[in-house]
């Protein structure tokens, strides 16, 4: 850190007068990249101060947060427990196999119980089973996480008008928006279907982290491609083409959807000519 800022020349944007730079948070660390490290850093410090030696967190079977928490726990001396949505499937997919290889204990909740994962009785049952734990929410998004992602903005030393990020739980967007100044705006692209609820989450996280909300952000809910960890051929073609043009492999679950949405909005006239955009790769 700070992660590099890379200018991207792409005629599909430049014909509309849109200038793009990528904030390469994906290069921060191969095991705990981007917003995962920014979200975890202050939480790890809090867990250590409070005397916890075990982290417990939640996620889907393809969760990057689960992977990153396992890696961070392994590196910094915490035991880790990953509570996974749905039933166990063998063999484990690459994400869960990676988490297990880094010492994470995996346990599963049926989908009905998982929807109640933040309720006291569910937390109490888990801590009875696994012992005292520092509990991190799904995606790692809480007030401390938002404070960590807000620090990203101060690393950008060139002028910009709009900063974009993929939005799964709202923590990255909440922090980035709080870190902006003047007329700068943040735009999140929801990666899951029915993402309008994320607006309430962003406001809740801003209050938890900073004591108030900001009005300088919005969420685009039109580019989820069927839901979280779902894809369609148009998205696959875009991700492949972007990599071929610019030599940058993007994650189709998150950043691919964000970039697809950004390019589509530009083509539809969604940005004024001359708009300087920063897109965060995590």
C-alpha cells in the first residue's frame, strides 16, 4: 500500500469523453487483496486488543471474504471459523479448499438459518460450539471495515469525478463515499439480484463508522447478471475481451460486473464528457 493507480485507454470510453483509471487494490497482497485487507485490518487490531484468538465469519461457498479471513488468520496467528451458507458439497470448490488449507474450520448453516445469522440465538449457538470468537459479519462489512475502506480515497493523488466499486455488502461503498471531498461521487454496482436493500446497508454502516451519512453515492442494480456468482455469456465475453485489450484479468463475480456496468453506462450517456472515473479493483 498504497496500491497503484493505472490509466486505461479504451476507445469504447474515450469516444464518450470518459477517462478511466484503475485503482489496483487487487495487487496489495496475493492472499488478502484489496478491500478484504482494508476491511480486515482494523478488525484484526480490535480482536487482538480484546483478547480474542479466534475469528468467526460468514459467507457463501465462493466468498472471497472467507478466503481472505482464512489467509489473514493463518498469517497473524488467529484460529478461524467459516460459517458457509447452504449444505456441504464434496469435493470442496477452490475457495473453500483454499480456506481449509489455511487452517479454517468450515461449518454450514441451512439457508433458512443462515438468513438469521446475525440474530443472538444463532451467534450464541455458534460460540457454544466453537468457543469465544471475534465475530465478523458476512463480507467483513462493519463500521471498522468502512473506516478502513475510507482510507483508500486519500491514496488517490490525481483528480477524479466519480469512483466506482463492486458492491456485495455495502462496506466498501460506505467507506469510499465517506472519504470523498467536494463534488466527487461514488457509484457502486450491485453484484447480487435485488440489490436495492444495499442502500440501507450503506447508510447503516456510515452511521456505525462515522456517526452520519453522506449523499454523494448511488448504487446501480442493473448489472448483476442473474445474481451473486451467476454469469451470462455477455459478461464472459466482456471479461475476456477486457483482459485481451489491457492485460488485466478481472474477477467476473465482482469487478467484471462493475466494469461491464461502467462501460454500458458510458455508452448510454450516463457520464458527462470529460468525466474522470476511478474504478477500484479488489
